[in-house]
């Protein structure tokens, strides 16, 4: 169980202009800016939840994650994870968490993957039988049985990522922090990783906190999203509810051979090139069937499709709404 | 501990993947310390004694310092290269593991190639030990061992100081090299030849003289103050303030991030 | 030609930015020079007659060595060049209409010059004010000074030309670390960085003086301190020119062969 209450964190950043004189001046008188990275951040995450933690770059995501991992201590506020304060009880707390940094590997580069696994087994003091069964289970689920004897440097990004995730779960952590786990992966690997994460959340009741810019990850994995911007929690809610709020807006893509586009109230033209038009539809003003009827009246319609808003679009409009 | 040996094995295997590079580095290390030796050799070709120390006595001093330095550099290198570890985020990874941070930093880098320097020291020992005409009684042997142990602790302490400072800034810390590389470079001669001021500094500020000069004078029979047998242990005590600085730096890192 | 000048300027200005490193470097070099002089002083006291030069001359030599260390230190390499070769990114450099050898040469020159500009002046200034015989003394006369500047420039270029060979060797080996360490140890010893060449025994001294390494820092410094008369100074400079030309020719030849291999194999 993760609980944050009014967590605040300020960073001191020294401002220094270019130039030799400035450098000399800086040696005597430091000009600092105080940046509020986290401003009264509070939320609660229960065991077994899968949460998407999103926000633009610099919003405070990594600071929050670092505090939850125990790497950073906040200026004020409470943070307890399973009864422990992360940065105070570092070693005990860290034994039960797994972290995957998307861009930085925790595996040794030049030796076979399984050697890194064995080292992790000793670091986390995993029982031999537990280790063996976990290794078997993870190897099968992540499809890495054939590659664990290869040195990491010879693996593709997708293979490496799957090994990374396996490495972070060897010790059966209760909480898994995933930072950009699917970045740079091909479509097949992305789906494999997503399936695996859903599986592990369901079977092992592992709490998963996912920070990512890939909205398809969010859509596929999480039900709950927490949006942070400029250090403040702006939104903490169910993705489904959010989508419903936005389903008033739909998009109609219509391909036509001839005719004119007549747009009545409730229809706004977004894009139109050579017989292909994308039209925004406000379901408050006109229903979908009426809109289609209206368009078909004056157009020779070849193809027509209706789409709801994607998570990506929701997030973009959220960012705009909160001005982050 | 068993974990440490596991780290050793994985790092050694990792380094041995590049066999030719490994051996060339070992040879290079050997040659670098060899050229240090050559410097001493040529100087003594011209001059017979310096400050009353003979050629073989200086070689003994050199071999001891070189041994300490190469052992420290091999096993404590993780602290010496700490600026990179902090700036590329590897230290965050260390903090996410349920083990003591110092232990992990020690395990992060073990440079087996330093054996090149170590071999050079051993070879010089082979010459210097008989040539120096020291009567190798039990207390003399103990002094030698203490000198090496004290030296390893001293250099390790300097590495730890460097790493602790890296928590605060990564710029402009090269001056620590004055004491680490400088210690190796200028420590090849007994510290007394550099004059009173230098000797005092390295007695009271950084106890290098307590590890090198004073026990050396006992070893070669210049003095018979038995207390000097134990003075290298100040090198071990030196680790205490270094450790305190490390914890201070770690606390600072935790409150400011990277 | 203009592209080389602008390339030089970019690298040079870039190098000037690293001020805190320069500051720390100056402190380190002071300590180094100071300790080295103390060491030589101990030897001098023990046997003045065996000293191959006056102590004032030695002090000048040591301080010159420290002041111009950035020009001559053997272990300073542009790691990006090694990275480009081992990773194969060198292929991108070949897509541009420039001579790779010249570009790398200028890059090294600019990088070292920017370092030396930051560090040499404080050391030279303080060195001049140190009490004799520990300070740096002025050159004997104008002619010596001019010979010194010429020799310093050429000696510097000789070192860069030699370093080019080390970079090029990276094309022929999987990992250049070994060659780097070997070259560093060799250069340091033979160039008179460990102990100045005049301190070596006579037989060995002659051999060392003919190697290209003595033509790097040893020649100009000896000219400065007045250890050689005009005839010897001119001979030294001619020897330096010989080595510079030879190393560049060898370097360009090996580079061309290596690049042809890269183009054929694709990195």
C-alpha cells in the first residue's frame, strides 16, 4: 500500500550566464533559482492496482518515483510504502520493489544474461528453489528461454527489454516501477510486454506504477491514471470515466467521389484533402446517425468511419486544459 | 563474503571477453611503472645517495608504495571513477538494491589489469629485499606488512574522499589527484627528501608519512624506535573521517537528487 | 583552407569553456612542479657536481614542462575519435567533403591549445616570481627566445602527428585501449617527461635524442634554458622537422589504407 501526503520537493538550481567574468562572479556570489518540483502531492495506491503516472517532461514524475524508491527525500510531507518510509529504511524497503528504467540497463553487458540473474539472486538473497521456479516461469512467460545464455550486448532491444523485466521480477517484488518500458520496441515486442505486465498484475497481485509517454501503453494496461503537471496532481481518476467525458466528441472520416461538404450545426471540418475529409462531431448537437445522413445527402460517399477519441487525444487536450 | 566473490567472477569474465585489450593494458600498466623505476635507476646512476638513502633502500620504499597503490586501485577503483557513476545514473540503480552502498560501489569496479603494476612491484621487491641488507626479523616483516596495509587504507581513503565530493559537484575535483597519483609518484622516494614542510604536512594532515617514511626508517635500521612499527595503522584510522564524509555526502545526495 | 580555420575556431572556443577543470589543473600542476623541484633539490644537495645543468636551468625546465603540459601530455586523447572508429560512426565523417586526417589533426591541436592557453599563463607568471633558484628565468637572449618558440611549435606538432598514428591504429585493432596505454608509457619515458634527457647516462642519451620523442618537448625546453649553442639548436629544429614530416607522411598513408578498408567493409 502506497500513500503520499502533501509531499513537497524544491530544487535549487544555480543560474550562471556564459562568459569569463560571469564565471568569476559566480565563484563569489551564487545566483539560485528555486524550482518547486513537487507541490503538495498526495495520492493512495492500493495493493494490486495498476496506475499510469503521466505528465509532460519536467512535471515531477521522476522526482515522485525517486521518492517512492527511496533515492530522494522530500522537503516535507509523508510517504509510507507498506509501512516503511522509503528513504529512511532504504535497504528493507528496496527488497520488495522492482524498478525498470527504460533507457538504462541493469544487466552486465558482456556476460550471458543468466549470469546477471544469478548475481541478482545473491544480491536479493533469493532462495535457490524460489529462484529456479521464478526463472522458469519468467523465461516462459517472456519468451527468453533461448536467449538467456547470450551476452546482453548481442541482444536486440526487444530481447533486452524482456530480460530487464525478468530481472526486476526475480525477487517477487510487491511493487513494480516501470519507467518507459516499451520505448524503442517494435510492435510485436510491445504487445508481448504489455500482455506480460497485465498477467503479472492479475496473477501475482503486483502493484504496477507505469510512467510513460506512450498512450497506447496506458490504454492497454491501466484503469487509473494520475496526471501531474508543474509539480501538482491535476487529475487522479479512472481512465474509462475520463473517456466517457470525452466521448461527446467523435471523429468521422469520410471518403467521397463527388459532391460538396455541407456541414450543419455540430459538425466541424478538421481536414479535407482530395476527397477525404475528417470531421469533428459533437454528439450533444447531432447524433451519429443524423450526421451520417446529412453527409450522405450531398456526397457520393465511398467510405465512412466513426472513431471515438483516443487516449492520446484525451491527454493532449488535458495538457491544453491545464496549460501544461 | 560470497557475494563479493560472485561480483569478482562476473567482472573478471566481463573483462576477459576482451582478451587482447586486457593483456595489452596489463603490459601497459607494467611499462608505466617500469618507466618510474627507470627514472629512479637513472637518477641513481648519477647520484649515489639522496638524503642518506641508498639505491636499494629507495627501491624498497618504491616497491611498498607501488604495491599499496596497485592493490587500492584494483579493488577500490569504484570510488576513483565515482564521478561517472553519479552522473550517468548508475548510483540510483545502486540505491535501488537492498545492499550497503559502499559495498556495491566497491563491487562496481574491480580492475584486474592493475596486476601489471603489482607485478612490477613484486619484481622490484625481489631485488630490493636482499640488496637492502635488512635483517628480516619478525618485527621487520610485520612493519613491511603494516606499511602495505596502511598504504592501501590511505589510498582507499583518498578515493573515498574524492567520491564523497562527487556528491556535491563533479567539476574541478581533479586536484585530489595531487594526493592519489601524486602520492604514488612522489611517494617513491622517502618523504623526508622533500623537506620539513612536506614531511609535516604528510604527518599531520594526510598521514602518508606515518605509513611510508617513519616505518621505513625503522625497517632499514636508521632508527630503532619500535613505535614506528605501528604507525602505519594511522592509515587505517584515516578511513574514519573519510567514511564520515561519505555519509555526509550521501545524505546530501538524497536530499538534492542528481 | 577556410573550413579548417573555422573548424579550429569552433573547437578552440569550445575548449575554453572548461574553466573549473582548468582551475583544478593549474593547482595540480603547481603541486607537481613544486614537488618535482624539491626532489631534484634533494639530489642536487647530495652531489652538486653530477648535475648536468645549473639548478636555475632545471627549475626553468620543470616549470616550462608544467606550463605547457597540455601541449605535450601523452595521455590526452579525443575519445570521440576512438568511439567513432570502434562504433563505425566514422562512416558518417566520410560522407563529408573533408580530409579526415587533417580534420582530426586540427581537432587535437585546437583542443590542446585551448587547454594550454588557460593554464600556462598563471604558471609562467608565478614561476617568474618564485625566488631563485626555484623560479623560471628569462631566456638568455632574443635569438634563443625565437628558436624556442619555433621549436615549441614544431615539437607540439610532432606530438600530435604521433598521436594520429595511435588513432589510426584503432582501425586495425578491436579495442584501442592497449595501444593507448603502451604509447603513453613509451612516450612519457622517451620524451623526457619522467626525467629530463640530460640526466640520462651518456650512451643512452644519444639514442634517446634521435628518437622522435625527444623532438617533442625536450628539444624546445633545452633550447630555452640555454643548454645548447646555436649550432645544436638549429640541428635540433631540423631533426624535429624531419620527424614531423615523416610522421605525417606515414600517418596519411596508413589512414588512406584504413579508410579504404572501411569503405569496402562498411565499418
